[in-house]
């Protein structure tokens, strides 16, 4: 089971790189997804916590695959939702921080990767 401190470690790592090409961590196995009234609810059976995602947050969740960078996801969101790249990147960073704080990432043995 992922500990709360590993989520905080990931949060610190994600925040530490600012606007560089940081690869989003992979979604933690076992997180269940349910659709309710057009929104996605994530359920973590290990902690019994839930998190309700709107469409843009779910789009980010889907791209937490250990390969996509924050900037790649932000570019996609900027085009899909007709917002500026900076606005989209801010949103991606905030949502990734939320996921990290809820320990939804698989961080065992993984550090954030910076693509240069």
C-alpha cells in the first residue's frame, strides 16, 4: 500500500520542477472509476477515499501513464478546451498535486522524470 508520505514526496517532486517537462506518474493500480451524473468518481479501496473529477480532471487522470509529460497534457487540454497553454498547464499542475496528495500515483521506486 502507498503511504501518505509517498504522496507528499511525489507532490514535492512535481512542484520542484516548475515549468520543465516533468513526466506524470502512473495511476496506482486498484483505483476504481465510476461514472455518476456525467462526472467520474475515483475510489481508493485501500483508504476508502473518493475523488470526484470533472471532464478536464478526468482527461488528466487518463494521461497519468508514466509516459506523458505535464506540458504534453497541457498542450492537449489547451486545444481541446480552447484555453491558453499557461492556463492549461496551471490546471494540470494543480490536478497532479491533488492526485499526489491523495496518494493516487504509483510512486514505489519511481521518481519524477524530467525530459530535456
